[in-house]
C-alpha cells in the first residue's frame, strides 16, 4: 500500500504516514466521561481501517452517505475518517439541533447508514429507524436492529484495502449549514479540497510533532476540526479532547497536559478570563498561541487575553464552504492588529466586491476562490447561481482592507448574525415563534451581548385574549429550537411596527430594542 499516495488522494489517510513511521506516538488524549483515554497514531490508524471494513462489510459503497451523530470523543474521529477511507461520505450531525431539522438533513442527504451515540441526541436513533436505514451502528444501547460500535469493529479486518476514488470530485464529507432563510444547506467538500487546505494550514501556520492543541468545541463544528484535529494529526502533533466546554476543566486540562495552543469562539475566551483564581494558580508556560475565530471578536478581548496569558493571540476567519480558513496571520510574521481577521492566505484568492458589482480595494463583500471552495451547495441550483460566480464564493460578509493587506470584518450583507459562535437566522426564529398558537406577528433582531457578541431579541404580537407572556414564549423557543438561537428577551406588543410599504420595520425595531436593552450581560 502506497501510504504517501493515499495521503494525497484520500483524506481518510491524513495521519497514515505518521502511523507507519511512529505507531507508538501519542495522537489523542480523550477526557470523555470523566476519565482519560490515550490513543496512539497506530491505534487510530487501525481503528479507522476497522471502521472502513465494517461499513463496507455491511453493504455500504463508495459515495454512500452516512449519518455521524457522536459527541466529543475519539470515536467521532475514528468514524469520520474511517468512513472516508472506504469512500463513504460522512454527514456530521449538529447534535444540538432539533429533530425536525435533523430529519430534513437525513432525507436531503439521502443517507444510507448511521453511526450514532444514543446519548448525544436520542432523537437521531428514532430518525434512523423511521427512515429504515440498513446500516445502524450505535455507541450505547439502542435496542433491536442496532449493532454495537465495538462489536462491529472487533469483527472487522484491520488490513483494509481502500477503493480507487477521484479526489477532485469524490466527496470527503457532506456538512450542513443554514442558509439565509435558516434552512440547512448541504456543503459538499471533496477529498482534494480538504487535502489542499490542511497542507496549506500546516505549511503557513505552526505545525509539528511538538505541538499540542486542546479542543472543546463540538467536533461537528469547523472550529474544532479545522483548528485542532486536522492540522495537528496531519503533522504529527497531538490533541487533548474535552467532551464539552466548561471554563474550569478547560483551564485545568490546558495546564495539566502542557498544551501549546488553544482555539475557540470569543465566548469561550471571555468565560475563561472570569476564572481569575485558576489563571493565577495554574502554570500556562507551555501555551504559545491562542486562536479566536468563528465569530466577530472585540479588540478589548484580544488585548485582555494577551495581557493575561502573555502569549500571541490571533484571529482566523473562514467558512466551511470556503476552504475553510481564508484569512489569518501572514506567513512573513508581521503582527496582526487585534481588530483584524488577518491577511489573505498565500495559496488562495480573495477580493472585495462592492454593491455595484465591481472589485474594490478597501471595502466590500468578501469573495474567495481556492481549491477548497465548494463547486456548489447540494441540490440548490438557484442558490448556487447567487453564491458561486466563476469559481468565486460570495461569503456574504462585509470587510474593509487597509494598505498593509489586513482585513477587518464589518458585518453581514443580510440579517444573519453570530451568537457565541453559532449562526442565528432571524427568519428561522420568527417562524418558530409564529408556530406558537397565540403568536400572530414576530420580528427577531440582534442586540449586543457582553460575551456572545450579539444575541437575538424578539418583538411579538399575540392574538386577542392570549395568555402567553415573555417567559412562556422564551420557554417555547427553548423547547422547540436550538438553545443558542432562542430570544434572550421578548417584548410583547399589540402590533409589530411596519414600514410605509407594509413590511416589518426591522431597522426601526432594531433601534428600539437596542436602546431599550443596551448590551445584554446574561441569557436570563
């Protein structure tokens, strides 16, 4: 088996060369379940082969789609890249999503099999059973019709021979992200694109066997995969994996395991800074760099992090469908202003396009083009006409660029906003509110939030004689939708204000609610 060739043609083999050269090298320290589990490169490589063999033996073929609904544990990595080795296309589920959204993704992706951790989201097992997926492998007790994950791997051949695939066209995985209306969009990423991007990451950013990154963001999120798993394990480093983010366990693991870097959304770092006693007591001398991304970052937070930890603090910017990372620290080592997302990657193209459709040097919508950009969203030709132009991806993000080539995020071209690292689409939340039996009109806008950047608030008109109040409407949203997008405040009003054209006055409502609430400091 030509491992060097496989690493350049099948992304599932992204760590296979390290495993062959030094199988005993530590790859992952997994703290799931409150206990430490260590995995070497050789162990990961073998178990990825077993996943590939197990799925193939159960009838799954190259190109088939496989639901992956697993929490932050080593098995997610094994299953994700093991499926890729067999040419099978993982469809990672956001386990925080509601059953309705996940059911749509299962249908839209045409999934034929699933690897599911029952405890991560019990609704997924019900979706798999209802849809009659033939291959069902579970972590945890799922009942009749399911096979245990460890049983499946134990009976699989560790000497798996991969099928031939065309890396330029064969899908590596099919992620899902919400569109401007909030409906999930399939993001088909190729093996070639992901190999290109990870190689770039390890060429232009620090990489090597001495580096160790801590990861607490969900593995279905690009922040953890792009910031930790892919670059560290491609280049022979190691990852400390937490089951979720809690400030004190995060800081304790960061110090205990002598991590050299940490990444996360701004909210993560804002919460860490509140743990002053731990920061003063623990030894963070191994930490070299902190990477803040996946949401707009205030310059004040960057300054506080640099002062507190005494290390380099940088931003990164990207979209899953765009590479994913397109802006970051320049390879020449120039310091990046703290309010900047960085400079353009040397192996990709970026440009700013104004509202007039022409290229501009200093301000406009960011367009990107590189081998990692998707050729189009899955089965959405009309969206693709708007978002993909001659190989350029329109990001929908507005940026300014200074004379030194540093880019500064200025906002969205639409109403979508980011809340603590998660995209919130007002229309989606409005539709959820309007599904309440007593709601007749709703408008959701963003107001500043001290730790999350922005958070949704709502103005709602109810039917005559309605009994619902703010608490009831917020509880309804929490019960039926993702927690990150629920309105932190709800103003009940007789009539939602309209413009002269009869449309909801979103700009006026934003001004009114921003003045009323100022900067929110909590979610209560």
